[in-house]
């Protein structure tokens, strides 16, 4: 689970560009990282948690910026 969390964390840092993919990838990676951390102390689980949190924050910022741009008609 720790390796999966790390891989999803790396993918999540890239997937924030498309929030449709960013949210599920980062949330699943975060859950797997937390579960792996509870089972045993692992550096890969910690790195996965950190990367998924970064990806999730970037995804949220991207979603909010897109919504603001749509509401203020900057997109069109």
C-alpha cells in the first residue's frame, strides 16, 4: 500500500491540471498512505501522503480558480 500511495502521489501532482482526475487519484492515494502508515512506519507512505496532500491542494486551487473565472466570465 505504501508503494501505491507513492505512485498515486506522483500521479496526483501531475493530475491536478484536470480536477476530474485529480480528486479521485489524490483521495485514494491519501487513504492508502494513511492505511499504510498505520500498519507500519514507512518512508514511502509518508512521501505518498505528502505528495497527495500537495496534489489535493493544487487540485482545489485549480477548481476554485476555474469556478471564479467562469463566474466572472474571464473564461469566455
